[in-house]
C-alpha cells in the first residue's frame, strides 16, 4: 500500500463522526492512560505491602464485585439522570477512591476501598456506550465502537509500560497519577460534552422517528424498567453469549499465565506473549474494521466466537515460546472482530430511552465473567490440568457460535425499514438521519442530516 493510499484509508476511517464523539474518545484514551490500579494491584499488595497471594486475590475479586454491583445502578442513572451527570459522578468518584486507596494501611480498609474503586470505575461504561449510540449514526456505529476499543487498548499499552516504571519508584505516585488523569476525564466531560439523552414528547414517546429494530423499541422511558430488560429474550440471549465470550477472553490474563508458568516460562516470557495481543489490536483494529464494517454481523459474530474458542484451545498444543504467541494472534483477531460488532448489536436491540439499562446489563455480563473466570481456571487446572481448560474454551466458543447463529436468525438488517437507518430518537437539538435537516445541534455535536453520504469507501 502506498503512503497516499494509507493516508486515504486513515482519513476514511475517522471521517464523518461528530466532534462530540472525538471528545468522548479522548476522554476514554486519557482514562486508560492512567489505568494503574487494574494493572498493578496484585504486585502492589504482594511485593510492596507484603500481603499473601490469597489476600491479593480477594482484593482483586472485590474490585471485580464492585463492577458487578454498579453495572445495573449506573445503567438506571444513565437513563434517569442523563449520560453526562453519570459520567461526571463516576469519574470524579473513581479519582477520589483511587487516591484514597493509595493511602490505606489496614487490610480491611484496603479491601473496602478496592470495592469502591471497582464500583466507581465500572459505573462510567453504560453511560459512555449509551452516549456513543446517541451521537453516532447507526451506519457508523461499528466503526465508532472499534475506534473507541482501539483507544482503550492504545491507552492500556502505554499505561502498562509507564506504570511499570512508576512502580519501581513509588506505587503511591501511580495511584495519584491515575486519580489526576481520571479527574481530567471528568473535566473533559463537563466542559466539552453536551447531554445526549434523547428528549421525550409530552405523550411519553420518543420525539424522533426510528426504523428497523430500533424503531420497534422506541417506546416511552416509563415503559423501560430492569424487568423490561430481563423479559427481552433476544437481548438476554446476547448477554448470555457475551458472558461466554468474556469467559474465554479473560483466560488470556488468568489461565494463560498459570499455564505458561507451569510449562517453565518466566513472567517476562508471559509479558512478551501477551503483549502481542495489545500490539495487534493497535495495528489492526482500524484496517480490520474497514473490512468488516458493512458485512453480515451474524457471520462475523459466529466466526469470531469460533476463532476465540479454538484460538485458546490451540494453547494445549503450544511448545516453544513463539507457538504461544501464535495462539494469541488467533484469539486476538477474534477480539478485534467481536468487540465492535457485538457492541453495535447491543445498541440495535436496545430501546432508545432504555439504552442505559440495557448497556448496564450488558456490562454486567463482563463483570460477572471477571469473577467466574479465575475460579473456573483455578478449579480446572488444579483438578484436571491446563489441557482441559483449553478444551473447555473450545467448547464454549462452539456453543457461543451456535448461539449467535440461532439468536440472529430473522433479525432485520441494521438500518432496514422506512427511515433509512435512523437512530431512533436523537439528542435534543441534533437532527437524526431520516429527519429534516436544519435542527440546531448543541455545542460540540455536529448535526446529521438525512441523506448525508457516507465517506467514500468500499464495502470493506
């Protein structure tokens, strides 16, 4: 590919998205640049504070439990209070609790504050996803979620390296640094992001026009409760499949290091192997997204589930270090395809005025898996050996692939119907696709008029 072609591909990958998306994207990147606690909590507790591995595991589990507890509550807040207030509260609370954690001395205090950190840090996720769905056109959502996922991994890759250097001198500096960067995100949200929660008409129904699956879910906010989410069979099926997929992917940080250690490899060897995951995402997320953006999501989700399951299953046959890295390449490709495609599916199945609750339930599936996966890995490896764990991932991938195939049969294509792919209800002042142009958008949000052409690109 020539330099000119590369520049054109990059320009087409980032064009057409509203300014508010890029401020949200910047907030995500800055937030992940400060991801110190999630990366170095275990080392901090065992090496710096001298606690046992079992206590460190308990604290990490409590951090994950906090995410489970806050997911649904944050989803409700996102719908009732709005995306912007929820983000502000979550990020400010995260900054405060992370800074507080760095000063805790007593084991009980450390455990309690770690729970608070998990609750606060996870609370922003439903709001971020709902806001992104509000401000991005349906036909651009896969690309938008992919770019956001790319920012998460880029920020994490940089933060992991920087945090390692910081930890050699002062763990407290790491906690305070994360607090400062998280507070910076809160300021960005307050200053640059307008509220995007869709307005309601006097009758309690959406004030815009939807189409396809979204139009059928555009009911009033009063009709959307947590019970509504639980009774939505197709969506809860996606939540269940998301849980299975996350069980598989979490083994990259849970089962893989244990298996490599048992095989005689050092922590440094594991670091090199797992670094392949982040490197590939940074390098390939954008070009792969261009390839899959307008392809059949059912097929993409089925293939990604199988690649994830069998990519990890191949670990059972790994020998030299490079073969372990090769297996990482396989399941990383699954991750690159699955994440934006599944996020776009979640938005398609969510009522416009219930996006927060639906995103909260979806987020909880990953949080619960982060608790179950370590227990699953430890139990299977201790009793039966690592080979059985990798076989189990193959089974889970097969079940998930079959589930996606069954679940998405008969689902209307994205953007199908009379409205030409409107996003349902747009934020106040934002003209959605399919609505007469000319509406005044709030500062930072570009109006989207009906008939605005997509950036020139092929189906790929």
